[in-house]
C-alpha cells in the first residue's frame, strides 16, 4: 500500500543523506521525496512516498525515528490528510490542438505559465492521481517535458507535526 | 577558561569526558592532534600497527569495561582502514568514538591527497556522525558524540575533523559543556508499566517458560537482575553468543547457548516453550534459523529491547516492551515478588523433567581422538581448567569461536568478547589488547585459529611495545575450519580455497622474532601441562600453537531452513 510519511528533522548537512541512505541500505523504496526548511530555519520538513505492507512500513518508521537528526514523523495515510503535488508540463500546442490543450488544462484547473507559438507550459497542482489523470487526458498531444515536485502533505484538522 | 587550539581542545575534551586511553595511528591530517597529544599526559595513546586494530582494541576495551572506546586515525586510508572495526562495533552495539582527520576545509571535494568522504563511507555503520566545521564546535561535538554513543542502544560515532580546524595557531576560549540535550534524540529511560505487568502475568502463568537473553543484558548491565528473575521463576535460561556470561553458565538453570551451534537442550527447550521471555536479544538468523515461520510454534513471545526497531523485525512479539533492560527487569522482578500468583510448581517440574531428558543426550560430549591427537574442544576445556573460568576470553571468528563459546563456561558478564554480529576475523588479538590495557593484572586469552590470527598479526608488535602479557591460544587445524566444514557438509567436500597447510608460517619463530614466547602443543598427553606452563608466564605474551584434529566439525549444527528442533548432532546423527 502507498504511504505518505512526513518527517520533521534537523536542517543539518548530511541529514537528508542519512534518510535516503537508510532506504537503500534496508532495501526500502522511495517513490517520491520533497524536502525544504520550515518557518523555523533550523528544521526541515521532508515528505516521502513509499510502498510496503504494514510490517515494512512499521520498520521504516522505526528506523527513521532512530536517526538522530529525525525529531518527529507521521504516517499521513493513517488519518485524514491533504496531499498536493505540483507539475510543470511542456506540450506541443499547434493548430487545432492548441485550443484543445487549453480546454483540458482548464478542466484540470491548470494554468498556462509560458507560451510560444508552438507550445504551452502548463502548471497543474493536486494529488498525484490528478496529475496522472491530466497526463492521460493529454493523450495524442506530444509531451515535451514533465517536471513533478513529488508529494507534500499535511494532516487535516487540528493535528500538527511540530516540536 | 583557557585559550586552546582545536587540537588541544579535542584532547582536553576527551579528558573532560573521562577518557584516559585512546588507540590510533598518526598521519598527515591528524598531525596537529598528535602534537596536542605529545604536549600533555592526561590521555594515553596506544600506537597500533593498523587502524583496523585500533578500532578492535577500543572495542575490546569498551566491551570489557562498559566505557566507550576511543580511536584516532588520519584521513583517507587511515579512515577507510577503520571501517571494518566500526562496522563490527555497530553490529554488536558497542559504544565507540572514532575521530578521523580530514583534509583542510578548503580542500574538501577537490580529491586532495588522502581525502576520502569519511562521513559518507561510514554512514550506514555508525549511530551518528559529525563533521566539525570550526574549532569552537569541538567541545560541544565531543560532548554530543559521547552522549549519543553511550545512551539508548549504544553504537559507534564518527567525528571527522578537517586539518585546519586543529591548527595550533588558531585558538579559542575552551569551555566544556556540563550537560547535553539533543532535541531530536531522546532514548527511552523506562519501559511501559502496563506492558510490563502484562508480560509478568503471562510469565507467571506459563507452564513451559524460557528466558532467552542476549548481548543487550550485558550492555545494559542487567545480568544480576536477570539472574534474580530467573531464580524467582525457576525457569531455564539460554544465552545467545553475545549474551554469554549474562547468566552464569555453571548454574543448573542454564541450558547453554542457543542457535546455530547451540546445545541440543537449549534449542529443544526453545522449540517446545509456551512462553519465551526475550531480553536484549534480536532474534537474529543465527538463532531463529532461516525460516522464521517454523520458529517456536507454541510460544507467546515477550520481548524487551531498548531499540523499538529490534522488536518484531523478524519474529513478531506478542508483548513488546521498549526500554532499557535493567529498569524493566527491576520492575518485573518487583511484580513477580509481590504477585499472589506463583509459578506452577508441578508444571515447572514436568518441564524440567523434559529438559533433563534432552540434557542426557550430552550434545557437547567430546569423543577423544586416537593416537594422542588433540580435539579442538579439549584445548578449550584445558584453557577453562587452567584459567579456572576466570579469564577474559576474546576470540576471532570460525570454529574456534564456537568451541570457545560452547566449552568455556562464562559465569560473569563482559568476560567473553567476540564479534558476534559482523563476524570479523582479525578481531581477537587487538580486542585482547584493549582488554589487557583496561585490566593490566587480569588473565586475558585470545582464542583464535591460524587463519584469523594472520588477519591482524602485525599487532604482535603493539603487544611488545606495550608489554601486554596476552595468551594467544591458537587452534591450528591448518585450514579455514568453518569454511571447510560448510564445504564438507554442503559442497561435497570440495575445499575451495580453504586450505594452505604448505604456506603456514612457523608461528613459534614468528612470535619469537617479536620478542614473545611461543609454545607448540601437538599431543593430548602434554596439553594440560604445557597450557599450564604457558599461563604460568605472567609477564610475557605467549603464543600457544595447538595442533588440533583438522577433521573436526562444530556440532550441534542447525539444519538450514529447519525449525529450532532440527539439528545435526554429529557427522552421522541428526534429530
């Protein structure tokens, strides 16, 4: 099952490599990973998505918790949560296709952020599933480049991951 | 407060941390630090002959004393040579601080002479690591490093220090912090009382209980409490290879080591148990055998460990208790003592009758060889007799290690010092150096083989320089015995690269050239007398080269993929 694990950790050199190294060392998968400092510059928030059965996820969480740099973490998929991913996608947009691409982008609430006479660069945000859906909806349109940010997530309601 | 350079501050911080002995080897990036060592007399430095030996010596020191071992090496090859020893300490949860020199800050990343990314290379085998960026950071980094290495589940911590950070011309006001707090690191200090109560209830209701205790009991100073608890319950106790000595081996409740080369009675008792209390043990594959689905099918598993990741990693615990062994055992003992429920005497008696039946099989009985040939087991038995079971015994890895574990009966913790997790050949001699330096008057024996000893034999020079009267007990079967045993059992007797009889050195001449004493023993009839003669030499290292039966295998031996009750008991018998 796909899980979103959100980690609050020290914003220290080497901290990220310890997290990533743990995954390869113990034969776990990382499907996506995002990391950036929080409002408190001394802390980073890292969100990763991985796949595994309950036993594997339990081990991943325990081993992440063991890392000295990791302050707190949560498996967001255990409760109600919001997940978002950002995608920048460059597609060919000429002739009749130009209007069709714009129409599809509108349906997905995408924003055209750059244009040339022959192409659009569209920004789409949403769940990973929605971004996959957008790519599928563009079937027939030549895709030139796809850049995805990886998933960020936050728990719904009053639950907060902080020190 | 004093104005100190980074190098001086480092050594001063070690002293402030209570360190009086470090092991190391100098080199370019560490020279400022070595100059700082030269200029003081608080911290003694032991010069080894290879950085791997420095880590094993510090490791042996740590295992014998419970205090962290400290290592100092230079950058590049100095750092990489230390890696095997760091991994050895990591696998067995040994507190260790490894200080490595690094090229100057401005040279990092430029492929400078003797540059290697020590933080990166050591990352999977350390508990934590620090790169020191300014001299002023040295005191706080040292404080944090010792705190991390020695608390929770202990482990090695690397401190990588660029050369210019220890520059003698750059000074700062030295102040060693009295306390340390790391917001993202807070190891447990006690177990969950509800879980402990639950475990005690199950243990007291058990009809066929066993205590399975590991290295964590020794590291966590829980031996006395464990022994007291076992006596109260009246149940059998087995120790892992790492846990030997945590419960007295000569106690009648002790059923021997369990696992791959455990006794028949220990493995049978585990397999038939209805409750297993696992304390500071991690259900590793040398205990459970390869297929955990067959592991102890009737047992309810109560598992105490300070590391939550060790619980339910391979075998699922029914009652997990995360916490340090000693306070948890203390709480359990108090509950057992005050509980109205007492262990069922009749059930326990019936249980012991079954265990005695397994014991009668005498799985460690030694069948003497013909023609005055020495069996390796007999050599360990002689060692045990001559040292009256009181020696510190270090070992290398292989058949001799298993024979020592089986036939030297450890009654006290911290006396049996071996590389259990990583299985590092070359560990024994340097580890013995660390033990002998920690306890100069103790009898320290290194049980080894002619294969393992050659992996760090250069340390004979360190032993000479430091006048260490270690007794090296070499079971010489002229082959890599354990490799050969597996080849006999699983590869049709094809001894691929496991023999070298024609190229062995004359160990007696070799050790004599270092200024040590060598004694060769070839006949069973002279074994005890010559062993006694060797141990009567109190002030010198003695290398005892014992020719043993090269055909001997270690038994019992777990059958691959089987349950705990499936063992080979000799070359011709199996369960």
